[in-house]
């Protein structure tokens, strides 16, 4: 009997989800480091994991598996104004 494996899209979706979780975990570790050299190491690893996540995201977009819609300019401007009022 032949077992059915994951399709490429399913594997990429799983990888992207895993990378999102990994970056969250490393972010928590980096935030809680008291030792400067350990924090630097965690930040380097976090950056590498974010790059992997971004690479997977871009590959999925290229294949049409992860579509995003452009933000409406009114919403972008509202967010800018809200941020600017918070920073004053």
C-alpha cells in the first residue's frame, strides 16, 4: 500500500509556520538575556531565523501560494498618524 505524502505547498506552509514559531521563541530568549555576549548570539540567531522565514515567504509568494493584498493608502495614512501621535 502506498502512503500519500505532503504536497510541496503543504510542506512550505508547515515550514513557514514553524519558522514563525522559532523566531518568536528566539525573540523571547533574546529579550531575557542578561549576559551581553549571550544576547548578541541570540540576536544573531534570531536574525538568521527571520531571514529563513522571509526566504520561505518569498518563495511561497513566487509560487502563488501566499498572496497578500496591498494596503489601502487611507489605512496606511491612518496608521502613520496614529503612530506619530503616540510618539509625541
